[in-house]
């Protein structure tokens, strides 16, 4: 062990940036610094992850999601290919469920409490063509409310991961 401490004294500096002749102290000091640096780096990396805003936050949070859903369903309900799917749907409940779903899907702090997507959409005859129309309306709505292209692409990427559940198909 003394050899380790002596070798550490050649490489370690004390808190003032000078070499110390007390190998044991230097070794302990270096270990403390190394641990702090490691812990600091881990904390820093975690802090960076925590500080990176989610897509939900970049879009503007709950208020923006609510506005998005409202504007989006105006388009969807005006589309003769999609409107029939919502004929007997309570729109207030749909708005609530879609706000929860979009918030959750985009990294928001909201938990989706509705039934699974496959249950909700099962047997409704929704095809990939219908899903594509749905996505087109979403893209247009995102653009109209001022979402930039990168975030629009990210939203669509997230939503597309649910296509098979919604259409009842698999890869």
C-alpha cells in the first residue's frame, strides 16, 4: 500500500494545486476529489437530462396540448373520411382522453387513464389509410399553431409508434 500512496503523490495535487510530501494525505485527498468528480459528473449528467425539455414542454405544456387537441379535432371532424368514426363519440370525453394521451406520449407529467388504444379502436374499421389522414391533419394543425418542423417531426414520430394498436395491424 505505501507504494500506491507514493505513486499517488507523484500524480496528485493538494487543494491548492501544489504537490504535497504527505503521501497518505494526498492519496486520501485524491480519492475524495475523484469521488466528488465522479459524483459530480453523474449529478451533472442527470441534471442535464432533467434540464433537457421534453417535447411536451417545448410545445408549451398543458395549455398548448389543449389548444392543439381542439384545433386538431375541428379538422378531423370536417374530414368526411374520418368524421364517421366520431359520430357517437362524446367529444368532451374524447378531448379529455386525447389531451391525456398526447401529454403522456410527448413526455408530459400526465398519466393516460383511458382504455388501451387497441381496445378503444378494435373493430372500428380504422385502416392505415385512415391513420395517415389523421396524421396529416395533425401535421397541418401543428404547423398552423406554430410548432417548428423538428418538433412536428418528433410529435409524428411519437404518434406513429401507436399506429398498429390503432389500426389493429402488426408488423
